[in-house]
């Protein structure tokens, strides 16, 4: 790689070095550490469901059945998303978090579950782990931050937990948070605007290299679609941000195989949205004196490896 840090050159390096099909930094392959809690919860839910079903079949007192519905509701917690009932909730066009706030809707869904599904007392660890694996993509946001922090650490950047450490070190990196590294505190300490279009949206990393400040938003995408288009648009909005301070730069970071489709090779004519997004990105980067970055893993490595 050439010894350069220009934003357009970093983009070209990103184009020349596509993302791999498999990125071990996003693998979540270890056995779930709380698997026993998941199994215990699934078994508990099944026992209550079987009891409700038998009570209903025997036409028992409604108050008794209601008591077990409430018990089921109370036990439908964060470990229940890997139960059959937890998965069935998704089939009823809602989510566990929403249904946990509405007992009557929960009861209605449970009645449908009892009518439409087979209920047994089995709770094998392998299929509970399989459901957890299937939901692994929801956990990948933090993995992107960890990946970039690890790369930076290899170039001497210190991960810090306080503003004092961030200011003291010539090379430092911190994750934005609602506590220490909040938007409000960053604005005050760095004298910057941070005027994102969505003020509730928290960016990911804050990086210092001597007097230079880099503010980064990271996304990892392997497939296209409506939600993915929305995420790309969010990154483009980060690319558009401006600061009066000349030493403040914004970085839109995208890895995963969808990054290759967006910035590399010819885009099919039918992919109008993708074509529009690439033109927007290249349009900004080709502007005179434009200083923000759009990069993938290779572009990120080149930027911080060679940054003065």
C-alpha cells in the first residue's frame, strides 16, 4: 500500500482491496455462556404451557387458568427468545419486548400457540443454541468497534476509558457512550458541532492522533435490501458532516461483502439505489478540499498506519 492518507486515495485503496467473504472478527462461534439459563427458562415455559392446555381442555375455572397465564407472562423474559413461544411471537407480527408490556395481547398469542403448535416437554441444548446462533447477527454492532480498536491498538493507539487519558495520549481511541464519552461532553471538550441529522443516533468511535480528531461510524453489511439501504444512507449523512475546526474529520466505515458491491465494479442498471449511493459517495470525495473519509478495512488500515 502507498504511504498516503488522502481521503480519495484511501477510498481507492478500499476499492482495490475488497472485503473477504468470511471475516473472523464477526464470528460468534463459542457456546452461549448462559445456555443453562436458556434451557431452564424453556423448560419452565413448556411446563406452564402444558398446564394451561390441560386446564383449558378440562374446562377448569377461568380464574385458575388466568393465574397460570400470569405466571407464564412473568416468566417470559430475556431468556425466552429461544423458546418455541418466543419464536412464535415473531410469527404473530410483534416482538418479545413489545408483548412483555401487554398482558392481554400476550395471552391472545399464547392461545393461538396452544391451538396451532405441538407442545412437548423437551428442551435440547443443540436447538436452543441453534436459535441463539440464528440471532447472532443482532450482536455484531459491538464486534465492528472491537475490530477497529484492535487494528488501532496494533498501531500504538491506546483504548481509553476517561477524557484525561484521551487528552494525555498522542494516540488514543474511545467508544462513544451515554456516560463518559457522550455527545454533549465531546461537543464541549472538543469545541465541535457534531450536528448529526438524527441527534439521538450515537456514533461509534472517537480517535485522536496528535491534534487530529477522527469521529467514526461503523457498519457491517453482507446483504442488500431496504434496511441495508437505510444504513448506507446513514453513513452518507455522516460523510456530509462539516466542522469549522480543520483538524476534525468524519469517517464512514463499511465492511462486509456488501461494501464490495457498493464501491467495486459495475453496478447493474436495475440497482438504481445502489448506483445513486455510489455516485453520492464519489461526488463528495471528489470535491475540492473535502476532508471526510469513506473506507473499508484496507482503507482504514492505510489511513491510521501512515497518519502523521
